[in-house]
């Protein structure tokens, strides 16, 4: 997601202009827009014009329109968002209050205005705007003179840098100094691209792949230079690098690399699999110690009030509630858990793990310590009432 302009005041009111760059961004946009928001983008409208003689003709025009959203529909197959609402800004082609449906797809520019942006929405925008916050797997594909540095998110791969150099051939006489200089220059540029585009506080695995022994040569050179120039970031994260053989150094080799068993085991604990692991941990806790595994909004709120939530699992579907008070309730739960040093995992409803969580009411938590089940309190209260009535 590209952030074109962000204008939010200290009361969290204002507008954000964005461009959805891929299908993943369209899903985020669907989670972002709410009933009651003002939404502006370019659209096509059929209008009627009347000539001096009284004849009426219709034509299609492109215009910028701002509507107040009343209905939201997302076509998951085509990754197209349909927003219906009334026009709220004067327009030469569309009357104030007239209904219109905006159709938003990949690469469309748009502006969303809200009276109050909550913390979840702002976090989603910031995370989507900075690709390095999403990608926890990086790859360096290379062969002599060509390298690609890529970032991999849950569903997309982005090429962040392409390094191309002409490297002189090895010659027996004179010595291969020109070849070695060319290789060193190529490796230096690749290291610079890694430093510029990979955030090691987010990325958990960096896969270096090449035909032959080039990957080993590069890794050894990188470690030597990092030691020589005291590049602490590279030295401290050497363990995150995995060297894999590939048939070529071109982008199409990515598919081959990501299906390698060694790579699959390495990325098993990255964000792509993190939600599944978190849900499995919850189910395991439910079996072994059910007093530390709660689900359902009533139980979770009781756990939050007791500062007992260690890990909160929540579905993005809950943040799309048309009831503003309902949405604010879930935002408040997330904020409270974060304030009390708990972990929060927001599950996508499009993923299998998100569907499973939705079957458990869409919200669950693993607790730091057992607390009294709110349902048992209610039962005790009912019993005491019955005793009083009997007396």
C-alpha cells in the first residue's frame, strides 16, 4: 500500500490518501473502510445533458466523487471493492445526496476520511505503507553479475533491488585481478541492498540462493566485510541466513526455492505460519489447562480486566462491525492487552486459521494465570438468588 498523504489531527480526525498496489492491499482496504466514512476517488458516471432545443442526450464522464459510505461489498475473486453511498461534496455532474457506487481495484487512488481513526486502523495503514514491517522472509537470488533482493509477505513477493554488473572473465595470464575486482564490487552492491531493504528486527529468515558455489563465496565475503567494517547488524544476524542451491539466479527460481524442504522448515515459524501456531497453542492449552484458555467476548473482557491476557487472538471480521460501539469495544480490548504487555495476533478471515477462530466467536486468549470463569460466577449468583427467594 502506498501512502500518498496523511492528514490526521491530534483528535485522530482527518483523512489518508492511499493507493492499493496488490490484492493483499485490497483485503486490507476492505478491513479499513467503515459505514459512515467519507470516501473519495475517481469514478465513471452516466449523465444526461439537455441541449438548447430541448433534446436530451446521455454521456459517460469521469469525475472525482466523494460519498458517505452506506454499504460495503468485497469481491474476493476479482479483488474489487464496491462502496455505495450518497454524494456529500458538490459536483457538476452529480447532485448532493444522489446515490453512487464506487468501484475500487488495484492501482486506484483514493482518500478515506474519518471523524475518529482508531488505533487498529492507523496500525493497519502504517503497516501496509511500510512493506518491511510485513515481510518476515527475504531472499537473495544470484548468479555472477546478477542479484535480486526480494521481500516475501503472506501472499506476495516484492523485488526491492536488482543488481547488475558486468564481470570480466577469468584469464590465466595476467592474473584474474580484474575478475576478482568485479566480483568484489558486485558483492559490495548486494550487501548494500541487503542493508537498505531488509529489516532484521522483522525478518526471521534470509535465503541466499544461487547455482554452484557463488552463494558460499558471497556469504563468506559478507561476513569478512562485516567483521572488517564492524557492521553489527549483519554480524548479529548471521544465523538468519540460509544458503540454498537454485537452478538459476533469475526471479522464476523463487518458486523452486520456496518449495525446498529446508526452506519450508526455516519459514515455518515466520508470520505466514505464526497464526496457525498461535491457534494450535490455544487449543493445546484448552486441553491441558482450560482455566487459562478463554474464548467469547464476555470471558475475554473478564480476563482483560484481570490483566491476565498473555496472547490475544482476534479476527479481523470483528473490526468490520457496522455498530460503531461494537467496533470500539474490540479496539479497546486490543489496546488494553497491548498496554498490559500482552501479545495481539489479528487473524485474516480469508485464511484457514481465521475461519477456525471465527468458529470460536472470533476472539480467544491464552492467559498468564487462571482466573474464575465468569459463567461460574453467574451460576453462583443465580443460586444465591434462588436461596433468598426460598427463604
